[in-house]
C-alpha cells in the first residue's frame, strides 16, 4: 500500500459507552463525512459491542480496509460486566484492536492535542484511557474558543467542563474526582430513573414524596414535554412498555402512587415540567460550582453538546450567557439541523476523529465560524 493511500485514509472516531456506541468518520483534512450511534447495553455482554462493530462495517465498508485509522475513547469500562475498570479497559481495547486492525489508537488525554496509546500500552496506562471521552470533547472546544463552559448532556450523564485561556481547566481528572467537583453529574435525559432526580415533587400545587422505584425514567418526562428526539430514544422504557405519551403518563403517575386516569393529559404535562425543573435545578447548582473556580468563567459562553443539549441552551438563557452548539465548532452549517443534531449528540466521537486527524499531521483546524449567539 502506498504512503499516499495511507495518508488519505479516513479516520473513524469511536466513543464506546456503557449504553451507546457513537462513531464518526472524518477525512485526513479533518472534514466530517458521517456520524452514527447504536444502542449497546454493554453490561449485558461484549457480544453487543461485537454486533455494533459489524453494523459499523456494514455502514462504512471502508472502515475494514487496512488503511483506515480508528481513534477510540470510552466510558464502557465502568459497566458491571467487568470486575473493575482496569479489566474493562483491557477487554475493550483488546476487542476493538482485534476487530479494527493495527491502525487503532486510544485517547489517553494529556497534551493540548491529546495523548494517544497503542493497544499494547493500555494495560499499564488504563487510568489515562478510562472515561476520558469528556476530555476529548473539551480539548476540541478549547482549540476553538478561549473561554467556554462545555455542557454535554447525554442519555445518562452530564459533563460540565471549564475552558479558560484556550485550555481545559477541569479540577477532576477521573470520574471520582469529577463527581466531587460537580464536573460530572449522573443525570441524563433518557435513562435516569426519576427517583434519582428528586425525592419530593410538586403535583397539583402540593409537594409529595416520590417512590424509590424504577417506575419511570427521564425519557418519560421529555416525551411529554416534546423535547426528546425519537431517534435518541434507543433503550427500553422502565417497564419495557410502549414509548408513547400515554404510557409515559402511566409511568410518571406511578412515581407518586397514582394512575394516569387520576389527572388530565394537561396536568401530567405540567407534572413532567416539574420534573424538568428539578433536573435543570440540579444542573444549575453544579454549573455554579464549576463557574466559581475561575473569574474568567463569569461571562463565558456555554457550548452545548449531547442529546439533551436543549437543557444546556435553557441554562444559557437563565444565566444570560451566549450559547454555541458543538456542531458549529465541528464545521456543521447552522441550517443543517439533522446533521447538527447527530454531530452534537456524538460529540466525543467527533472530537477524537478530529484530534486524531490533527495528531497525524492532517489539515484539521478548528472552525472559525463559531461566534457565540444569544440562546
């Protein structure tokens, strides 16, 4: 194979999570060509990841070519399929390298353009590889904007990452530290059980206790508010029932010991708005903790990413901050709504693809069309 063919080969960015796998394809010049997401309940077995890899090869046959490059970040090592995170990193890096080929590298943070490890170095360097996807996204944001607050709200978690002076200045380096600092909030817009959002909630003007049962998830809330994009609703509901508004009303009613017939559809929509308010308040409190770290963040714009970034935009409005969609930093035109939705949802996979293009000597450069706009 010629050197020219190797240099022109596409880069595939992987974000291997515990519930989803997201993959982006970029050219050597750092131009995004495509992006996709697959549900992957990794806690049920590595076979689910194998099936996603098969689906990825079917979507992009060129990904199986020896010239293709694969850049991987992950959070899937956290699932309880593995005895510990070190085992998770070893298993995932081995599985991916075997299937994707010798030109597979793993994001290990460190350095302004990101550090990279070969699979052979991941066993010893697992701490750098584990749950580093937030850092990949933040490094790309830092390459595009001097000061920013990256808020990536996904199906399960939220990252709140500060950027000051073109550098990522997060206090936490791993999940344990980021949970302490408020930079990681274990709440998302699809899979979070409602009993993890609030223990007391307002219904019909009265505050009531909440049942500590997995009767409903945040997907039920955002189905009723109309903010959950159906394509992001990839996992079963709490009761494995239909993912309809009627079924969502029944599930959230159970959270307070009621049936859907006990109130009107409009009342249940208002009830869903109360859950939304409680989740937004939790995110707001953690954002305040992060902002307090540095005076430069007082007026920093919010960069929204993830399938729940509509809440990041809501936070920007509440705080009178400007708002930038991550897709714009990845070069997606503002009028291409569907593409922007997927690029922002799959931000870590996009970021590792673009960072790997830069690390390999490609022409990738941050978008210059990233001026903040009013949220």
